[in-house]
C-alpha cells in the first residue's frame, strides 16, 4: 500500500517532536546516575503512571492481543489479564516498600536484603541476566512487531524500519535519561490511544462490518466474543483461565508484571516524589493497562476475522510479506491498511510511538543494571558519576543493536511471550515472600534461577509435545518445589543484615516476628494491603468486563457491574485512606 503525503507528514512531525523534547530535557539532566536513571526522584504520580502504561504498550501489544483473539477468542486475553493480581499486590503492598528502600535499581535490593558473597554474586549475575540477556529478548520481541508493521503498512524492509526508529530512540534516551523517556512516554501514549480508538471506530463503521452489533453476530466472529472461556470444555478453560489465575500470576516473572514489582515498574516507583506518588502511579497504571486499553485492539482483532478469516487470506493480500513473519499477529497491521489518509498517518505514528516508548525504557533500565549493579559494583568501583553516565550510554547502544538484531530472527509475538513466561516460571513466589519471610536467602534465589532455566530448556527441547500452558505449569511446580526445599538446607542470612533491612523498610507481617519492634506501625499493614488488592482487582475487572458488556449491548450486566464497582471503590477508600 501507499501512504499519502499527509500520512508521511504526520509521521515526520512525530519524529521531530520526540527529538525536540528529548534534546530540551537533556539540557536539564545532571551528569549523575540518580538524575540519569531515576529522573532526579521528583516525578509526579500521574506522569509516572502514564509512563508505565506507555512502556507496556508497544507495537507488539495489539499484535499479541490480535493473535490471542483470533486463536482463542476474547477470553484468550486472560493469559495476560491474570497479571492484574500481582499488579494490585504491587500497588497496595510493595510500592511503599520499594520507595522506602531508596535503591537505584531493583537489583541493588539484593545487597540490602541479603549478605556476603552470595548476595554480591546474585546482584552481578542478575545485572547481566536482566540487563543484557532478558532485556535483549524483550527488545527483540517488540522489534519483531515493528518489522511486521513496517513491511505491511509503511512498505519498508525490516532493517530500515529499525534503523530509522532506533536511531531516534538513541538520541533522546541517551541524552535525556529517564526524564526524557517519561516525558516522551506521555506524548507517545496520548498519540497511541488516539490512534487505536480512531482506528477501531473507523473500521467498525466500514460497510463490511456495519457496527458492533453486526460484528458480534457475524458467522466468523460469534464464537470468539465471549469474555470467559467455555467452562464445559477443560481443554479450553484450563489453559486460558485456570492456569493464569491460579498459577501464572504469582509463579512467573514477566516484564511489567513481576510478582512483588520489578524492572521498569520499580524504576518508575523509585523516581516518584514520595511514597504516596509511587502508590498512585502504580494504581493508575494497573487500571489503565488492564481496563481502559484493550477493547479497541479486541474490536479490531474481531473485525480482522471478517476481512482475513485465515492466514491464507493475509498471505494473498500481502504477497511481499516474508513467509517466516506470517502469523495471526500480523492481522492487526493488515487491518490498518484499510484506514483513510490522515487517520492512517496518526495510527502509524502512534504505533511507531508505542515501539519507541518500550525500547527507550528497556534501554534506560538495562543500562541502569549494567552500570549500577555490574560495572560500578565489580569492574570500576571508583568510577566518577560522569563516567557512569557515559557507560550507560555505551551500554544502551550495544543493547539496541543486539535487541533489534534478534527481532529480525523471531517469527511471532506469542512465541516471545511464551518464552519469557517459561524462563521465569516458578521464580515469582520468591519475589513476593522475600519481603515478608526472613528465611528466604540469596542461595534460594540463585537455585531458583538455575532451576527455572534448566527446566525450561528440558521442557522446550526434550519434551516438545507438551502444550505451552503445561510447560509453564510444570515448570512452576518443579522450580517452586526445588527452591522451597533449598530454603531449609541453605545457610541463614546474617542477623545484622536482616535487622537493618527491617529497620529501614519496616515491612510488617508475621514473617519478621523476632526482627520487628513491638511499636512498628506497619505490623498490621499486610492484611489491609491484601484486602485492598482484592478490592482493586474487583474494581478493575469490573471496568474491563463492564465495558465489554456495554459494547455487546448487555446493559443489565453493565449496570450491575457499575454498582459493584461503586461499592468496592467506597470500601477501598475507607480502608486505604
């Protein structure tokens, strides 16, 4: 297809805008690590919250949703909707704890919570593992989506799409640090939402669709619209709903949904003005991420079943698309080719913005790990702040080259999603318990990491006949069992370290019995936090399902859900005020 001059003008204006913002912000960035990696720790809750949402919205996100909907229906999204449980746990339990830690990265936490050589090894290993290997894998996944978008919508070869967009990303992210990333995230998210909603409205009103009512009654769509899977068929509801809700949310380590918080979520919380701003930002993120954003993508995914019922239809429509890139996930960019001039330019710019927001965050986060937790900790202990910032920029360049290169090798969004879930399967519960149980130690985490990786490799290469959900569940059970046994056969942490941790963080809860002072004000905060988490989930899921009910014309269900949301919100306010 051919973009009009208007479309190219809109895309060009977007590129210029983010470059200007990045350069302007860079003038006010101090040459020190807390300014570069934590934006000076003075960011407001609403800006941080939107930045979190923007980061999770990459070019691959609507592609993944489309892949899930076309294969498993709307209910297939419970694969990631289930992560709301750990998201709300982070809001009401862990956000305040992370902010109190005052660390530069979540990996620095290891030498706050643990002691000795095992803690140092864990910090250095995780810095390389998350900052390089895991980070490159994530950037590869989002680069893949950008490649497919570029080939189908822009008519660019994959390497050119990555070369142009990544060059601009490097300029503003390396010059302005996290502050530039957060501010550009706000612009990028606003544009992304305008684009996705505008695209959904236009596509729904095409003659072939004729509105939502006609869409949900279409023969290709009617069996895909249910928000919940068929409970009469275990082969459907077990992998789609039961496993994500009962196992996946607490057992798996997945970027943006780490049990207990981690990665760029923690980085954003640490950049907040205060503990309250950290909590508010994380709450905004979870509501917007799970309840407000998905439906435009879902509607476009369902509409794609009318225009492109099968992969063969996509292949016929786009003969120049590489065979190894053909999958259900490309149906989303395929649908965008139906948009008129102007709107196509806005949507194209919005998806480029989504890609750039995620990549810039991963660059800054990965560099913070490699600089703070590896280079300055083990390589150059006396490095100046100026030197550390310089190394952060160098690591960013190396990471983006490796990540975009990997994107050229991957084939589908779901492939990367399942790979990430599998590698981290079984480690999640540690990240929840380590804040509240003194017996968790550095050896436990090391053993869990090794076990999850080995088990993931065995299940992937030696037992290939298992379904992905079976691999994730089995990996979670085996890994969790191994590290729980290891807890009781490995040395206890240093008493002084544990006491200092409790004095600094004041986590509360029964797991710190002999280390907590009797006058601790937070001893009863854990039950309150868990109750608030449950109410937050009811509210957010209520909004998500309520919006679906409105779109489907089930107004009675929508009213009932609205009343439940109001009651739950009132209770949450009374508990948490």
